[in-house]
């Protein structure tokens, strides 16, 4: 009965320990519980940080637009 309940995995899809490359930084981060090196998205930031980011981006776009208009005129 227990044999029917077990999940059989295809060995070709599993990754063996010999196939992985040891990364000491990743190992240390896992041990210390440090966050991963994934780049945080702006939607994951607190509201205040998002407002500051959007304001800076908007200011830069506005300055480029003003510079283009000034060069044309």
C-alpha cells in the first residue's frame, strides 16, 4: 500500500550534488540567513521610497524634455 503512495521521480530531471558548482558566497549567505542578491522591484519598496523614486525619475524626464525643447527653439 505504501508503494502506491510514493512519488517516483525521473532520475534524468533531478540534479545530483556532483552536477552543481559550489558557490561559497551563496553558501555563506544561506548559513547566515542573508537576503538573496535578487534586485528588488520598485513595487516591493515602501510607499515613501516609491514616491521619492518616481519623483526623481519624473524630474529627470522633465529636464530632458526641457533640454530638447530648448535646443529646438
